[in-house]
C-alpha cells in the first residue's frame, strides 16, 4: 500500500508546473508513475544494490481510461480476518470488508477489497489477477490502493495497478491475491512484468 503516499506529491508536481494549464488525464497518470519510479532510485528502494545499478525504469501499459471504472461498494459488516500472506510466521491479517462491482466494456466483474480493520473505511487494498498475469504482467498478481471518499462508490483506476515488491526482490514477502479476485478479462493497464530483473 506504499504508493498512496506518493499521490499528493505527484499532484503537487503537476500543479506547480503551470497554474493556468489543467493537466490531462494522461499527464496525471504519468506524473504519478514518475514519482513512484523515483522511489526505486532512492535510498529506500526495494531493489537489490546490483539490480539498482542496472535499473532503467518501470514498465507500464499506455494510460487508457477504459480501465478507469466506477465501482459500487457493498460493505461486509461482520467478517473474520484472513491471511493473504503464505508465510505463517507473519501475523498480518486483512479484513474482506468490501465487495466492489464494476463493468469493463459492458461486462460485469467483482473484486474483494481488504482493510486493515473493520473500522477502516477510508483505504482499501485490492490484490488481483487478470488474464495478463504471467504473460505481460507479474505472475503473482498486482495491487491497487484505493482511497474511499464516498461510502457507496469508488473509482478503480487500473492504470495505477502496481507490482508487489517481491516482483523485484525475493527477500520481500508479499500478499497473494485470493482466487476470488481472479478477473476473467485482460487488464491492459498499469504496471507490466519487470523486464530486466530475473530471479
């Protein structure tokens, strides 16, 4: 969920470039991506030192508003926490707090959104697979972090889908998307599979 913290900074960078010019959707997405990529080059990069030296950037699909969709939220009020991390030595649990329904090209889909607690309804974590997983995108699935502003609906922008850190460094232990979050559609949006890092 680390990438939510970059959004404010990215938007500030856009707005500071020109007060009179409203940035396009593509420019906003690109600015967010540039800001995230900058973190991979910084002192807190998830990359190994040897990989950091050869790092040439993250790989993305071209921004496509087709994959920016409005999802209806159905909150689950009484659910038990689940473990999305296979390592049983870790105590991280998530609550399947929200069912998100949406359409892409007139076809309906559903994802489960997870929160750190039942009281937290401001941020949702969505790990998912789709038909690009293992092909053009990371086999272990991708993540979306979503800020909730309205209780009944939220925008899911798959152009902001990103790889977990373990896609770049096997030392990290990452959440694994549940089978129920396996979308039967090609999500040609967001981050692609790392091209230079093989481990």
